[in-house]
C-alpha cells in the first residue's frame, strides 16, 4: 500500500507553473520571489521547482491536481507586482493539465 501512495504522490502535476525572470537580463528570480494562486476562497502558495536544466531555478509552481479559474500574483522585492487573472486549469482523466 505504501508503494502505491508514494507512486501517486510522485505523479501529481502542478496546475500552474510560472517562470520568474528579470525581463531585461533574463536572470532567474524565483528563489527570492513569492507567488500565490487564488480561486474564490481557495489560496495556494506557489513554490520553487527545478526546471530543465536541473539547476535552473526560474519557476514557481502550485495548485497540484486542482482545476479551477485562478488569479496568480507574483511578488519580489525591487520589482513591480505581476498579476494574471482568469488562468484556467483543466483536468483530464488522470491529472490537472498544466498552464505554463
């Protein structure tokens, strides 16, 4: 039973993945940024995830396996707040379909 639970946990997909970079220099900024996704009363904190290549730390991800219509807000000191509304996360028969 433990093996099946672990396998399912590893296969969860983030519904939202946001690449966080400086628009002028391309420098990755996710390691010092914060992000949240809102769907009505539901709020999820976006967390830093490794990207390809493995050491690229430019992405924040969240809303694992949860379809919905989200407002996504990213904040980082020294930068203007970034917001995207009406981010639609859909679901197929197995997983949430990521919005990147």
